């Protein structure tokens, strides 16, 4: 038996919709999906879910690290940005490949021997572990950056990249898709 869809069909399912889907039997015995639960904020994936999977370690450099050393750190760890921090706890800035490229284009190779503080972004946007994945995705898109440090009570507790967000969202959508397919084909009730 094919479960009935809500009046708005799938259009009513926003990006914040979350598993698990529930089902209930109507008086006539028909199976209905319980969309209310799907739309509940309670099921939103959070940054804490991402950190649970990837860990909380963050590569940091001090503000006086020279840019050539920064290049070595980025290459060694295979990453695109590091948090700038004097003692590895507070966030004093963030510096990404993009800052290096811009500074090189503007001022040439001389920047390689300058401190990171000369090219970093000091006004850092951070999030807490409770932030929803969807909100952080939107934040990265509208502000046009690909990295967001996670901070708890002023202390650095993780870093999320656009790659982490996209991976988590793909996993999430795949689970949602297979759950829905299971209900529709009758393999799940
Ligand atoms: P990205 O896309 O992360 O490589 O960064 C693009 C630009 O945004 C660079 O100038 C970074 O220093 C800056 N940036 C990266 N992440 C953040 C952040 N969370 N808050 C503020 N600026 C950032």
C-alpha cells in the first residue's frame, strides 16, 4: 500500500527536515507518513554531530609565525586554513590559502617573510556545537568562507570546513532518501 503524501507533497519538506519518519495507520488501515516529526527542529543535525565524527583537534599557528612557515603547516596537514591563536585556546584570527593568494597578488613574494598577523582575518565568525548544520551551511554560503571555528566558553573546540558540512549533508540526504524509498516500496513500516 502506498502511503499518502501531505497536501504540499515533498515541497513542504524543508532542508531542516529530519529523520526519522514515522508512520501511522488511519482508521481505514491505510499507512500514513507522519510528516510533523520530519519537520521538527528536534531532528536537526548539529555541528556537534560533525565534530563527533571528525574530532575536535584544530591546527593553530601563533600570530608571529611567518607566512612561509604557514605554507609548510598547510601542506603538512593537507588543509586550507588554520586558526591563529596565541596559546591555542582563544581565536585571534583565521588565515586561509585565499589570504595568501590575495597578499601575494597584491604585494608579491615579500609577504612570505611577514608574520601571519599581516594577512589574517581578525574578525572571525565562530559557531557553537549546538548550531544546526543547515545554519552553518547558509552562513558559509552568504559570508563566502569555507571554514568556521567552533568555540565553547571562549575556547576553541573544533573547526568545520565546507567539505565536512557537505559530507554530512550527503550522508543525511542519502539516509533520508533510503528511508523514504523503504516506506514507499513497503520494505519499511
Ligand atoms: P576560506 O573560504 O575559508 O578559505 O576563506 C575566505 C576568506 O574568509 C579569507 O580571507 C579568510 O581569512 C576568511 N575567513 C575564513 N573563515 C572565516 C571565518 N570563520 N570568519 C571570518 N572570516 C573567515
